């Protein structure tokens, strides 16, 4: 058993690891992911007993504390009981020794007496086991390809069949084919060992480890089953990492995490970059606590719901435009509401914003956990809407400055000069001019793309948490549409906005949304992660929408496609009855 207790490591005055706790049994594999500088490699080096920096806590292997051992005792364990595949291949291999000699040296270091012929035979078997020909053993490192060097390092790490194997960026800098080969090789050779996979490559982590720990500024912020954690991240930082990582199954454009990592800050280390921080986050360090199926270090218990709709109904006379909608939008995410004209999308949006009255009954709308009974000034500080036609939503009697500053005036925020400064800052965010000539222009004097950006600036001027975008690009040409969508994604990344994106264009929705809800006749008939909804729809109406935009990619009518357990093959079954996708 490998047990890490309250491990702290400091470089000079900077605490790189700030209290890491982990328990691993034989056969366990754990991936440690996070940005560069999070402390991943430091953790691996601490387990190897290779730290020169000040460390405290305990690292117990079968009850023996590694941190308390002197170098002589540690050398007996290093390479025999614990081994590591180092990140920098060039530094890990001796350029003056052949590959066979280096593997032989790793074996001989732990043999008091040994038959040279047996050692040579063992070296040959190791080379073969990692997919290297025997003649490669006589080669020097500079005579090998990147993949061959990586295989040689794996052979050296496995030379004495260690209990604990640490893989530090095992596939970094390798091409896709070689990476796949090395990953497959490692999966075969790490069974029955305690394995730590240290990487920023989420795809590699997913293939090599059954569990995953997310490390940020020296602290574990989320820990759980790899598959569950990647499919449903619960910590804002984990979600940011996944959004930043290229993935063949992801449809939304890549997004980064604003700001940069800083060690040693008071309170939650992620608070300065978090979209849902509260005052407590800046004062207290959150503890890693059990939250359902995983461990999370967050004062709010992970990503929290921002907008919750429960059995929402809106009728015009006897016609139910919105008929019992249930929907939850989380902090900092985008949901695309998709459907043809007349499906109830805009009516639902206007019901949320307060322009239409919800039917009397059991339905309710919650914002940040509180039931909405009326829409006052506080509500409109948090929720704003971009309407479909900007030249109709902005008064033709107002110039650019007046149109954008109006919400500030309604909220009685600041002096005229302060409001003007805020308007200019927001115009810079939406990439529009801030000179007096532009500020004095009226809607009929600017282009459609500029008018839409003015509408977005007007919606952002109060710094809302939720932006409802109703067909914000439907009247724009393709080039301007792309710029507006990129702008919205950038603003979401920078400000942490949650966006309810309403569109009839499912192809557009898949590029901007985290989740998708398909609406038909006032009801949501399918809901789920956008990549799932667009690649394996379960409702015939969703299939029809996809067939219209991409008939050559549309799935079989009347069938449901689902992934097998390994995520590889597909099987076909009957379409379930009309209902929302179960998340």
C-alpha cells in the first residue's frame, strides 16, 4: 500500500505542494492532472525520494516512511520497489551508454551476485517486452527515435518489477501513432502495480488510469473515477481543463481558463479564476470532502446551478406555447435551446426574463436557489438578454453611448463620467471603437454586425451572471456570425458568463454549447451533452434536425446509437419513447 499523508513541499519560500493526501492499493492506477506548475512532477519526485527541497508529511510504502529514509536506504528501494519513467527522455538516458548497458546497470544495482548470462537474457526479454528488437539494445540514445527512447525508459523502469510505477508525461512529444502504441504497451505492463500517471494530457490519463486527481497550486481539488469525472466534472477548474483540451468527441470550440495559477494565496487557490466565488473563498481554504461519487474541495460543493426551471408553463389563451419545461443551467456553462420556429424557445426565454407571465400552478423559476416571484433591479443586474433583432431592441432615438449606458442609469450606477468610462470598457471588450464619433452614432448609421455588438455591450454593461441570447446571429452573414460567436465564447471565458443560447440552427448550437436541449411544441424532448445529442440522438425529431443540416452524417432513422462499455463500437437498439435524455 502507498499512503501519502499531508505532503507539503516548498521551493525557497513558495509552497508547491500544500497538503496532499492519497491512498493507493496494489492494482490501483491514479492519474494526476493539472496545468504546468501545479506540483505534479514534484509529487512524483517526492515518492521517488529525489527531492532536495524541504518536505513534510509522510509517504508510506508498506508502512515504511520514504521521507525518513537516508540516501543509502532510499537507493535500495529506488528502482526496485519504486521506479519512474521520467518526462525528459534526453536527460534520463546516458548518451555514452548503449540501451542494453543502461538496462543492465538498472538490474545489477540491486543484485548482490548475479550470473552475467542471466542478466543478459533478462535484458533481452525486457527489450522484447517493450517492443524493441534485440539489435536496438546495442544502439546509443541518439540512434533511436523518440518512441524507441520512450520504450527503453519503460524497460529500465520495469527492470526490477517494482511495486510502484510513476509515469511522468509518458507520451509527451510523441506523434499520435507512437503515443497510441506506447499507451497500449503501458496498459499491458502496469497491471497489478500501484501506478501514478502524471500528465497534462487528459486523453492519456483517461486510457491509463481508473481514478483521477485534479491538482491545482499544490492541492487536490477533485478526485474520483476517471470516466465519471471526465464526463461530469464537478469542480470549476476541472471543467476548465476539459474545455481547454482537444478531444475528438467534443463539438464546442476550445476555451481556456482566464488568469494564471498562483501558489500561496490565502483562501481557495482557484478563487481568483473561479466563475462562482463567494467572499468565503478568498478567506478559507476548502477541504477535500466527499460529495456523492467523488471528493471535491470547494466551499460551494462544486459547480452550482444558476437557473432552474421546474414545470414552467406559458399559455396564450388556450394555446400552451411552453408546456411543462424542466431545465437547469449551471454557473459558467452554455445551454443551446434548439428547435424550429414556433417550438416555444423565445417564449421560454421571455418568460425567464419577465416579459411574459408564467401560468399559475406548481411551476417555478429559481435563480441562484431562490424562487423568482418578481423581477426587480437586482434581477436585471444578474440576468440580461440579447434580442434577435438589435435595431428593434435598441431605440432609434438613442445613440451608441445612450443605448449602452441606459441600464446603468436605470440602476443609478455611478456618475455620468463613470458611466461613460464603463461604456468605453465594454465597447473595447466587444471590439468596437470608443471614440466620440462612434459613441454619437445612431442605430441606422452602423452596420448589422456593429449593431449586434452594441446590443451585446448593452447586455454586458451591468456585468450579469446569465446572458440569454435569442438568435443573436440569425440576421448576420457567415463571416460576421463567426466573429459574434467567437466574441460570446471569449466573453464567457473571461467573465464566467452562463449563456442560454436560443437558435433554430443545430449546426451552430453544437459549436457554442456545453449542453443542448431540443424543443418541440412547447416541450423539451431531448437534453444532454451537446456531443451526445448531435452524435447519438435518441428522439426522432432530433434526428430530423440533424438530417436536414447534415444528411450524410445523420444516424439511422428509428434507431438509437449507443457506445459500448469501452467507448469504441456502436450498437443499435429501439428509440425510447418521447422523453428528455436522462443525464
